[in-house]
C-alpha cells in the first residue's frame, strides 16, 4: 500500500492521460509555458505562496497591487467592478444571490442550474420559480431555456426580483440571453448569470457574446475552466452599482481569509494572456476545431453537433438556441451506441475527455491544445469499432415542472421518512432527484410527486440510469 496514495495516484493519472480535452484550461501546464511571464510564474510558483504582508496588498481590502489587477480585469471584461474569487465559481454564485436578494424574495431560476445555485437559494431562503429547459431529442440532453415557457412564467410572476441563468450549459450551448435580459428589464428584474464555462466569451467574433457586455447585473466566470489559470479560480463581474456595498461584504463572507497568492497570480496571468493573445490564439483554435469537426463528421457513426443540428424555432419568438461555443465538441453517437463506452475507449488511448452521457462525449479545448492532439483524436475515432459500444439507449423525457408545496429551505428542517418510490405519489420530495444524463432535476425538494414525474422516475430506475436522490428504489419525502 502506498504511503502517498493521493500524490502517487495523481501522478499515475497524469502518466496515463497525456492528452487533455477537459478542464483546466492550461492543459497540463502548457498555458503557462507558452510565454516568458508564464514560465517565470511556474519557475517561482512556491515563492508565490505567501500571506497578506506589507507590499503584497490584501484581497479583502485591496489598495495597491490587487486593486490594480482587479481594475485591469474590470476594464478588460467591461464591468463596473470585477473581483478575484479564490473559492471558485461556487463562491461567486453565493455572493451574487446574497447580494442581490433578501429572504423571501421570489426569483426565476433556470432548471438546469449548478447545484451551488440551488444550495444558495436554500441558504438565502428564497422563493424559486423554475424555468423549463428544452430537451433535444437529437442530443438527448438539455439545450436551452424554453422561451415560450419563460414568457409565460414571466407574465405570471411579475413580482419576481430577479432571474438566474446558466450561460452556457455543460454542452457549451447558450440560451438567448440577450432576449431574456431585454424581457427582464421590462419588469425591473435583476439578471444573474452563472457563466462558469464562458470566461473566454467575447474575445473573438466567432464565440458567443460576453454576458457582461450584454448588460447582465452580475456574472460569474470560471477562469480555470478555459483559461490558463489554476483550478478553483474564478472572476465575479458586477454591472449593478447599487449592490456593490453588499458584494464587498459578502465577498468577505464567502471567500477565504487566507487567499492563495498562487491562485491570485494565476488569475492575473489569465487576464493578461486573454487580453494580449486571446483573439489571435482563439482564431487558430476555432480554425483547427472546425477542420477536425468536418473530418470527424465523415466517419460513419459519429457526428459533432453544430447549431444547425439542434436549432429550435418558433415563428413568434427569436431562436431558442442563441449560440454554441465552437471551442468544444459534442460527439454524438447514433442510437444503439454508448458514449460512456466511447469515453472509456478514449481514456485507454490516453485521451481524457470532459464527460459523457449515454449519447454524447464532451471535449473542452483551449488554445493550448496542439493540432497533433486533434489528429490523434481523429485517428482514435476512425480506428475504433462502434460495434464494441452497443448499449441500450435511455430516452430523456420532456416534463412539466412539478408544483412546489413547500419552500426548499423549509424542507431542510422538516421531519422526513424514506419510502418506496411506488408509494410516493402525492408526497412532497425531501431531496433533489436528478437523472444523469442529462443532469436536469426532475424533482426538487419541496415539490409534489405527481403521476407524470413518478412515471418518469420509475422508467429511469427500470432502465438502470444513475439517479441522484433515489437509492435502492427508495426516496426521502416530507413526513
């Protein structure tokens, strides 16, 4: 047995997976080694591990170098004020929710939000009204907010204080944020955007627009997901000056009092890189991505999804799918082949993808992926035998958002019991029930288990799908 199981385990993983098509964006350190400043950072990385002493400023009361760096960050992204987050996008989501809303406020929330948003809603004791996502039959996954449902919910909840949106989702697909912001402004609602996967948006004309420059009140972006920055680093951008004092306060609440200067410096470097080299390098990346997208799409059984494949139109509404991030692949397999098994195959070929579901493998690129790596991916796909990946497919189902009977924060302190799923009709869920894929909650705590939801849960359980919230065919409900 190893005396250093974690350290040696990570080293073993690195040796076995030398092509990174997943987070973080620096791609095994390559993003730092491509510039003299980045190399200097890596060469002296342990020396950067200091604390708040004279000469290096204080994250919670910046007056000199941290202030200068945050102002450069603000100017680049075009916000009124920007913050370095050393506790990841999760802390940024908490800061946004606590700064923007008060206990009891009604908020409209995209159903496909990150768990930190749902946790923040509970902690802030908010009254959520959920926005439905369209489930693509082609992808068997969520693509965007259903705008028709959005307008209906907006009209029925004009007293809501704000809207919380994910832009883009894990698949790199963006809802029509411009349209959502425009409609929200008519009702004087705040717009909070979890843009964790879009820190690079707006740096090139072929990428989706920046949520900050579109005018969202607050936007969180994960620096580490697509930029040359260390894991657990993120940015918070504020356009709403009215809430700046609250943001200052809650940033002290949700960020460590011992922030890592290694993390802070890597975020400063990521902004510098994007500002100085971003357009040039993303142009190259987009070109390479498109070249190999076209080549891979010629391989029988594979299709890398493009906007035209999932575009949903309604003659009375703008396009539901506003854009897609061209720096990631959604490798879609035909029905009958398992993308989860393809992920395993790629890993054995020393290619690490970001994630998979039954139908799709997701790969995330950054400018630090080499053309040679795309070529290795292409050859691996061309040489694989899809007959080895035969697997029963589980179709995702559209459903109406269940009725909420009890607010989520009230469920936390309520008395609960665990019962068989078959006996749960009409009961109030005490847990979130989320099938993977697609990762969109079927049921959230406080909602009533109706006939349609129960039917879908039983179908997923029978199909063997991984469902968070269901264990041994049992579910926790309010007693």
